[in-house]
C-alpha cells in the first residue's frame, strides 16, 4: 500500500495503566509530504524506515512529490521532504 502510514493515524501507544504516552517532538527541518500528513504519521514512517532498511534516509528528493505524491514518490524513503541532520538536531 502506497500510503500505509495513514492506517496508523489516530493510534497512540499507552502504558500499563492505559495512559497515552506523549508522542516525540520532531526536529523542525523534518517536514512531511503527501495527503493529510501530520507529525504522528511522519514519525511512524521514519521509525519504520529506520527499522526495516539499512539504507540512509534522505526523504523525498523530487520537488514534484508535492504536486502528486502518488506519481513522484520514492517508495524506499519515508513521506518527508529531503532533509539534513544538523548538530542541533542531535543535541
């Protein structure tokens, strides 16, 4: 499925007392692309890419993905704009 991350939208992790665990805050340079994308969907996509592939994560390198993500999508990369990790992001 092309936009599989959308199936996870609205789901949250919870602890043993069923309290919802707050989602991570993503770096400002990491921006999602695609229909109805939000931070939680982007976090799922990046986490999955880190877990399932040993290839570097660069994001979607084509600017055309903004116009039609179903056509210009690199399926081996998460649904985010191309980004560079800075020292501030690591801190």
